[in-house]
């Protein structure tokens, strides 16, 4: 398998695989403008989430990932900014794929 040193991740990528970084199947709470959602999977460069809100492709978005596992008594929030690259209708709302442009390191919230 070829190695892609230019990517931000140190993983081997199969020719048929287009993702730059590995995806992790984790259901994190997502705080969106005007609502909430839950991640289906995420990586260093993107996230797939499910929500009851509809978004448009290429729309900019800012949201918080709630990282409860770091400290259940005091959850950490990671602010993410990016653009929506795909929107699909799901059984309980919408699946929204976001390409993350920038994020801030997790900080505790009370």
C-alpha cells in the first residue's frame, strides 16, 4: 500500500480509499446553532453527524463536539469550524458530512 507523507495523518491508504485520515466510529453529542446532533464517525479532518436540522452543501458551519469521556463530571467542548460537503436524508433526520477547516483544543465547561 502506498504511504502518503503529505497528508496530516501517518497511515497507509489503499488506492480505493479516498479518506486522508482514519475514521473513528464514536457517537459524540454535537451542539449546533439552533439544535443538537450526534456524530456517526469522525477523523482529524471531518465528521459525519446526524441531526434533525437540514443544512445545504458548501454552507459554512460552526459547532461544538462534547467530549464527555475525558471527565464525566465536567465535559470538555471542542469548537469546530468547517464547511458542509454532503447532506443525505436519514430515517430520523439528516446525515451531514463536514470538512473541518479549524478547531480549538478541548476546554472544560461547567
